[in-house]
C-alpha cells in the first residue's frame, strides 16, 4: 500500500470505546475515511460525529454484533454502498472472560469464540476477495500479548487459546496474501487501561502495570505507513512491568459485566 492514506477506506470494529475507538481515531488522523462498527448505536454515532468533526473525514457508523454473520455482511455491504470499496480492515472487537476453567460459565465459550476468533475470520473473508481484485489492502488484527507465553496465563486459557489460534491464522494469511499486495499484521498488546479492564475487580494495586492505548495506536500507525514493500507481520506492545509469570488479572475476581 502507498504510505499516503488520505481517502482510503477502513472498517474498524469495536470502535465505540477502548482500543477500537483509539484506533479509529488513529486511522482518521491519517486521512482515512471510516466505517465503524460496534453493538451500541448511540455511542457509535457519538464517536462518528466526534471523529468526523476533528479530522474532517467521512465516518459511517453501522451497528454491528460481530458474533452474527448477517451483521458482518451488513457492515461490509454498507461500507461498499457508501464508499465503493474497503482498503483497510482493523479487527478490534473483543470480549473477555477470566475464570479458573472449572468455574468458567460454559455459555462464555461460544461468546469468546464468536467474538474473538470467528468474528475476525468471517469479516476478513467478506472483504478479502475485493482486496485481491484491487491488488492492495491492509488487515490488522488485535490479538493478545498473552499469546507470547507458554503456557498461557491461568484464568485466560479459553480466551488466550482462541487468540493463539487467531495469531496462527494471521501468520498463515500473510503467506497466502502477500503476492496480492495485501498486508496482514497482528498487534499483540499487553493489559491495557480501558473500560474492559476497568470492569475487572481489583485488577492490580499498581496501575503502572497497565498500558495506555497510545502504544497500540503508534503500532497501528507504523503498520499502516511503512513502505509498500514492507509488512510488519507481528508487533508486540508490552508494558515492561507486566508480570506474565504471575498475571495481572487476579485468580479470584468478578466476571465482567455482572
């Protein structure tokens, strides 16, 4: 891809808050027009208005539950109807569920799989053939720094195992698509100070172990602006104080959202 991204079209999921909203802002700051997806229509429209005013780009908000194939199809169809194409996909939607495995609600498994793995893979499948025809494109997947350790941190084993699968998928996709002028980059962030981690009880007594979204924004900006013949395959962004051998997430804690 050209490093001049003004006028390009990007889909960003999970874009109404947290990392997703930050990355939508990063893309808008590069002059990229946006189609932003999230489940809540109200916050999504507020984000769209905010980004359009601040960066003078076009922003289309589309309510989307990434666990539903029909919502993903609607997201892509509306993007193409509005802009005619999709140049960039930033997969960022995510849910978390941390429990000792024997205590983890079984109903959480499907939610984690459909949001954190299948939602990514399905959306890529819906945009990839048009990117191949265009002979350019960029796919950025927000994976997880927890995939860097083996075994994955306790209380994370379902979440992180799915992210390990997503990381493997992204590497394989890179090799399939590189000759089509399409870049595939995985971002592996550490525990980040967002609404999601804010819902976890007593996550840490030392907030210096939490990253801000700025480092992730910088990583995505780098991935999008390197020369056309360069693809950052993976970018790990980890707080130096993250104790992966004794994870930040406590062994006992309240389930997010309850």
